[in-house]
C-alpha cells in the first residue's frame, strides 16, 4: 500500500510515489520521464552515420581529428579537421593534408570541399561566422600556422589575413597559438590568442588593433580555448587549463571567475541568456548549461573513450574531448568530437523540454 495523502513539503516526492506502477511520469517541463537510462544524450537523439565519408575517402583514409563545426544553414554545415588519418591507425601523426574544410548538407553528404586552401592549412583550430555579418564570411583560426583568415562565404576569396605565417609573436599582428574568436554587433571582434600567448586581442570592424589583456592580469590565463559575448556585452573566456571560465568587460576589466570545471573547451551564448559550456577531457564529455551569473542549471553527457579510427566502437553520442559546437535554426546541435574523429549531430527528441535545448545564438543590438 502506498500513502499519497502528504503535505506540500513532500510534493516532489509525491509525483514519484503516487504514480501508477509501470507508467511513465510527466515532469514539470512536460517531458515524459522514462525509467532507467543515464541521460546520455539529454533532450536529443543522435543521427547515426553522420556525416558520410568525404568524397575522396577510400579503404585507407578517413576523417581525422574533428576540430570544430559551424552552421551556416541547416543544409550547409562546415566541418574543420586536422586532415585525414589512416583507418588502421589511431595515431594522428600519419596524416593526409586534405579535407581540412568540408561543407555537408543536413544528411551529412559533402556538398563543398575547400581544397583550394589545403596547402596553407597546418592546424585549423576553430571556425566561425559572425551573426552580425550579412555577407556571412567564414573565419578560421589556425593555432599552428599562427594565422586568422577571413574568407568569402563561398570560399572563392581570401578576404583578409591576420598574423604572419609560422612566426610566433605577441604584438598586434603576431600570435602564439591563436585559438578562437567572438564578435560584437558593431563589427569588432575578439581573438583568443590562447595556446601559449594567453591573451585576448580586440580589433575594430576594419580589423585594426584596439587593445588586449591577459598576461600579467589579476587572474592569468592558462590556455584560452574559447571566447563568447553574453547579453550584457561581457566577454566570457574559457580558461581551460585553469579549469574555469573568466568574465570581463568588453574592454578587458576583470569581473569574476566561474571555477571548478574540468576542461571547458567551447562556449555558446544563446538568445535566452544562457551560457553553454562544452566540457571534456580525453574519454569524457559533458554539455553544461549556466545562467549569466555562472550558476549551473543543467547538464548531460557521458564519456565513451577514444574509439576512432582503430579503437573499439563507440555508442552514438558518447564523446571524448568534445571540442566545438554549433546549433542550427531548426534547433539541431552539432558537436565536434575531437578524439573520436567525428562530428555528432543531435536532433531534439519529440516533446523535449525547450529549457534543456541549446538555444539560438545570441544577437545583441548595436
């Protein structure tokens, strides 16, 4: 016999204790609460066998390290890798210098290959599109070549370059491991010169140097891995090797830190004023939702070990060192699963609680 006549203090317990045995329960958010499971993919289902092999993949070569992903439209998704690897070798040292930038459609089929730029790629780390740019330029940060490139949306033109190829430095046109970029509505942008440079560098809409901060500051960086801007125009910085996020004004004044993370790799600020952090070490991966005060709201994800290309098979959705993320206008989520040499596509489950879904990119007014 189950006792269900309890007071409000136990209201949360009542939902579980009084539900008929064997029936699904409905949560406050409207989701069906199923028995068992471990919330491995949160409110999403995983699209299997996505993306398809590149057109020049064969019995020997396959996708290499998945560095980043960015969505132009739901039928035009950019994948950035560190080049192909051999199918029978889990080490990325034996690489083929191709398929650095590949564009696929919603089904994962290759529709463009930017092979015209392969010869200048060394270690592309991130790719981005400014949400404020009507021309939708494609930005690539190569933390091995020490350069940032701005391409036309179709890849036919290299519009502008920052940094001197293969030359390390710490001035306005030299970098030491440039890793990431974030945009402001006036066209200015912020570069995370973060692998060894440990600074944020701000440029105006014409690409001219404005200011920088980091080295010698109150909370020194140790590998800036991602940069984002929130609804208050604060600059959110993934201080990865210090296992924290730091928050600044857009001109570099320190505000606060969000400590006690594992390995924050990627950041996404959404239109609902959330800050999503993709956190992962080799063998693990988790997506964390924070509010703009830095308070944890939700999370999901489990590790899966390194499974590509020659390791044991990983289950769909398992991640190892997830490295970058993007969301399309239909709410689908894409994650670059770095150690598993793949990009994962997640689609919202039917009836998923909207509060658990990664929101559309934040758009600020100028």
